[in-house]
C-alpha cells in the first residue's frame, strides 16, 4: 500500500476538509489547524504559514473587508468605483441597518429619533460630493419656516392649553406649600394644640377659588411678607451668633459641635395676625383639640407636605411629556419644510 502524502503542521494526509496553501513554501494546511475559516478565503491576499512567518519569509496579507456585518467578501478598493463595501447593495444595507439600530437605541425617541429613508434623501439632496457629506453638522444651516399641517396646528394649540393649565396648577401648589409652612409654624406656636387647618383638605377647585379671592390673595401675600420677615430675623440672629462666638466652647475643642441656640422667638400673636384681624378669625378653620388626643389629624404636617410634593412631581412629569411631544411635532414640521425646499429646487433624491 503506497504511503499517503502528509500535510500541515499536524502532519496528516488530506482528509477532505478545507485547506489553504502557503504562498512561500507551497505546503498545504488544514484551516482548522491554522485558525482560518473557509469563509475568510476571499479576504486573504497572501498567506504565510506559521513556519514561514517564524522564519521571516513573509506574513499573511489581508484584503480590506466589506463593512457590512456578517459579510466576508473584500471591499471594492480597486478600479474606478472604490468603496468600503463589496457592492452597492451592501452599502445600502449597511445604512438601513444603522438607521434601525439608532432608532432602537434612542433614549427619548424624539431628539434622537431615527431618520427615515425619505428624510435621509432630503438631507443628501443638499450635498454634491463626499467632502460635503463629511462636513454635515459642522455648520448650522439656516432653518426654513416649519411646515405645520392642520393636525399639527390643532395639536400644538391643545398642548399649549395643557401647559398653561399645568403652570396654573403649579402656582396654586406653590401657594399651598407656603400655607402649609405657615400652618406648621402656627401649630408650633400653639404648642399642645393639633393646629390642623381645614383649608388643607379642600379640593383643587375650592383651593383655586380661595387663592383667587380677595381674602385668599390678602392672606397669601401676608404669609409671604411674614416669611420674608422671619428669614431676615434668622439671618440677623445668625450674624449675631457668629459675632458672639456661639459654638466655640469646650465641646467644639473635643470635636463635637454644640446645639445652636434658638435664633428667634415665635410670637403667637404675630403669627395669628397674619391670617385674621382677630384671634377668632385666625383660628376659625383650625383644629384646637389637644395634639395627643387628636387621632384624626395625626401626622398631618408630613402627610400634607408629601401630598403637595407628589402632585408637583406628577405635574412636572406631565409637562416634560408635553414638551417632548411638542418638540417632536416641530422637528417633523422642520424636516418637511426642508424636504419641500429641496424638492422645489429639483434636487430631491428618492431612496427606496
């Protein structure tokens, strides 16, 4: 029986599996033995086996690969029509693939929304060569007047009305926050009394009506003035504490900061005078039960504050959604306007 010819670094005969020849020693090698797959064959310009590479006879030279993922064909780097792809079809496929990927990866779906083929066509119509294509985005173009459809105009009008309503509700919530802070201060001054104010459980319509009334406007304005006066007193007291060296005793030397002394004294009469000309008016809607016995209004200060904060977060989240939708409508209108201008110029390119 004649002896079989041996090949490759494994020194085994031809078993029928794919092999590649070295361009320097003309020996044949199993692709699996030299870590080269059959699908890569067209990408190899010159192959040097491990032995020839180690001897310095040469190295493997690879052709430039088509940029489309999954394609193992060489790019068209020779000839008149050079390309980074193996053919025009794979160039179009690469752009479509990236547009789809960009759409899936967009954070908000609006600012980073994908460019459709028709939108891309409108953009490409404004350039005439590769250099201009690479410079896209370097200079901000002069925007055309947005081309709003009738539906766009109606929707924008609705969104503007919703934004105005949210701004109004936020203003009422700001008033309620000020009133809650005042009610807390009044409850602190009343000491053992519950101090819950029934105005804090009014519904939105009742609260808005009261805020817009002469009485509500007067009381809210006096609360703002009272708060400003309190803040000024605290600032002056803080300056006085610093000047008198409060907090510089022995405890500070041992690394502990002593508790600050009370900066201002709460005057119950001044607090009551903010909302009423008489004591009866000032506490007309206030729960005067002893705090520890009023289970109905337990923890009202924390509950009402958290309710207002939650309502504010919901309104601001809704405002963000409205603004994003508004931005999307304006972007689509701007793109339509740009497409119309290029189409009228006779330079529109249709992308199928």
